C-alpha cells in the first residue's frame, strides 16, 4: 500500500474557510508539484480530495480524475482519512489532498506509530509506503517533496 499525502498549496486568508481559493503563489506551487507527481504516480493511483476550494484547485493542477470526499474536510481525523483510503488494504496507491494539522498527524502516526503533531508545509507531498517483510508489516517514507525544491519553472 502506498499513501501519498499532498497538502493544499498557499491559499487566501478569509472566511468561510472552505471557500478560500489559492493565491497566485499557490497556483504555481500546485502546478510544480503536480508536474512532479504526474511523472511519479502510477496511472492506477486513486485521488481523494477534501471538499474545500483550495484542495480542489490544488488537485485540478494534476489534470487527473479525482473524487471529493467529505471525510477529508478541514477538522477531519487521521482515522477518517485512513478509512477513506482503505489503508492498508487498498492494492492501488492513494493520493490524499488535504489539510493541516490532520495530514501531519497522519504522517506521524504512520511513520512512528504514535499520534504526534508534525507539520507538512503548504504544497508539500509525503509519500508513505507499507511493506511486509517476514510477515511483519512496516511503514517507511519513500519521498518528501516541496515545490520550492523543484527547479523547473512553470509557465501556466
């Protein structure tokens, strides 16, 4: 099982929270990360997205089909995300486009096995994989990527 956590890119300040749109910088972050993801995600990857405007706009940069899942909305829990992703039973990789602090809490839970408040910065991706060796399952971080580490200029 592979679970890819993508925090939405930079969004405007304001209310209502779920209606906040990406800033110009946020669109650039989303496009850069989407290009990297498109080259690295298998075609069979399922994409689940929070119903908030900023997460939908982030996912749209990828140009692939996705499903909006209410259980990924701001204020969700790590457990709800795992249930939505069918972790660890899904045979296909799952990309989650969501929010802090839940994505950071989920990353900490999967990597350390304990609930902690980790921070995933805006637009960043954490790719976590579960592997079984000698009948013992374990999780490891395959990649952590930030849009500012991607040098290619996006002209969209």
